[in-house]
C-alpha cells in the first residue's frame, strides 16, 4: 500500500498560510530535505487554490529541486469546478477526496504527496488517510493565518527524525499512528 505524505511549511505557531511571509531564509539543508521528500513521490494531491497559484508559477520556474518534480508529476486536484489553467499531468478528482485518496493508496506506485494545500491536508489527516507528516518549522511566529492542525481530532504521532537547518528551521518527520 502506498503512503500519503503531507509536506508543509509552518511558522512556530502552526500557521501554514502564506509561508513566504515567515520563511525569510532558505538554505541548502532545506533544499536537501525537500529533495528527500519528493524523491519517493510519483503523485501529488492539491487543493484548487494551491493548484491555481502553482499553475501560474511553476511551469515557467527553474527553482530546483521542486520545479522539475512538480511539473512532471501526476497532479490530482480537489475541486468541484473545472480548472481555469492547464498544467501538465493535472486531473480533477472525481468524487469525494478521502475516498479518492484511499483508492489511490491501493493502486501500484510510489508515495502520494500533499503539498501546500491546507484544507486537503486537514481533511486527509482527520480521516486517518495520512501516513507521515514532513514539516519545516520556521523560527518565526506568524501571529495570524490558517493553521495546519487547527480543528483536527486528537492524532498520535511518532517522531521519526528531526534536525535544525543552518538558518534555524526545524526539519521534522512524524509517522501517524493508528
């Protein structure tokens, strides 16, 4: 069975919205961490807003290691309306998000990534579909914005790995228990 891995950039107070506002320094270790996350993924689940923003940015980007990955990977978009932008390898999820991801987990393939899409990550965490959290926690307090873990039920996690990047961000990896 495939794993679902949520990768999010957070402030110390848990805000995931607009990470460019609180992640002001990016370093080589953060790049290496991202490369390790995406290396094992062959598909990504995105929410509509993340898709629209990313489809306007990533196709023309040369920011590696992510540009080549996200432009080539199979993308599944949780939306109830047609997509406004075309982007290679993008498909609208037909039906219920959680049911779709459960079925996707049972198909052959590598890991399934969830990147940037706060509502998608929350829905999948709440339903017990997520296997692993990979977080970059910036040394900053955002103060306001959507928090990744807000409103979720109790979820047990096991720490797999943690390190601090040269710029002070915590790079953490948790397995979801249960």
